[in-house]
C-alpha cells in the first residue's frame, strides 16, 4: 500500500473507531437503553477490552502478513483503548458514583473486579503518556520494557470482565481465548527465536 492510500485508510479507520461511541450516544439519546448508565458502562468497558486485544493483534498480523501497515496502526488503536477506558472510568466515577471519592475508594478496595479494573486503568496511563515519538526517543530501550505492561493490562482486563459476570461466562471466555491465542503466539515465536 503506498503512503497516500495508507493515510486515507488510517483516517477512515480513525473515524470507524469512533462508531461505538456514536452508537452508544445514539441509543441513549433515542431512549433505546432500559438502564442508560449500565448500558454506557458496559459498552465502553467492552470496547476498551476489544481495542486492547485489537492492538495486541497488530504484531502477530505484521508477522503473518509480512506487511508493515499493522505496526503503523498500533499506536492509534492503543490510544483508542485508552480513550474508551477514560470514558468507561468517567461513566463510573460520574454517573455511577457521583464523584463520591470515599465511596469510590471503598468500592475499589471492596469489590475485586473493580480493583483489577482500576489497576488496569492506572497501568494504561503511563503507556498513553509515553506514546509519542519524543518519549519513544527519550526512553530508548526502556520504552519497549515499559510498553510490555500491555500484557498484564490485558490479563487484568479479562479478569475484571470474568469476575463481574455472574451467570453466562461465554463473552469473557471468548475474550480470554482470544488473549490466550495472542499471547501464545508471542511466546511460541520467542521460543523459536531463542532455539534458532
Ligand atoms: C483497562 C481497564 C478496563 C477494562 C478493559 C474494562 C472492561 C470492562 C468490561 C469488558 C466490562 C463488561 C461489559 C459488559 O458487561 O458487556 C466492564 C464493566 C464494568 N467496569 Fe470495567 N474495565 C476497565 C476498567 C474499569 C475501571 C477503572 C472501573 C472502575 C473503577 C471499572 C468498572 C466497571 C463497572 C462498574 C462495570 C459494570 C459492572 C456491572 O455491570 O455489573 N472498569 N468493564
């Protein structure tokens, strides 16, 4: 793909990534959600996890296709994961907890699924803050080390989902399976590289 076509593709993808937000706004505004707060919390949570996994899929996709484009999209997709995480967290502290700091701290300490979700969110902050080219150059090799945090973050995200679901575990199990494949591929390639 030449550079011009790629920049059109990236711009189209940028807009496409905003569709989950537009859809949620549309559904809530048109009265299509029985419980709007729960709906927005769940929708933004699902998209945070989805974007995390899509971001993690870029390196295997690069290896499997031999094309450079997936890696050039990785930063934008990762920042979208952070964007949806911010919306998710904001919904929680604003519409769910009404900015009651003491209640938020209590909830984070008391409910394990909130604890791990919060941990994942906090760990995402340094990744988003160091996503610029300048930070990449400044941190040198440490940038790669720091950004390996994305693996525990994704694991915590899946655990958060797994623990909050009370009955049907199908959806979190699908996310867990996708994450296991993505991490498994990386481990397999690393082993092969070491034994070569
Ligand atoms: C990277 C960080 C996070 C990810 C990937 C994530 C992901 C998710 C997912 C997938 C859901 C379930 C959506 C569904 O039911 O379809 C969810 C729900 C929820 N999350 Fe998160 N979350 C994160 C951070 C947080 C944080 C920081 C908080 C609050 C401190 C939080 C609080 C909640 C709550 C209250 C629910 C709804 C639970 C319910 O419906 O009973 N999450 N999240």
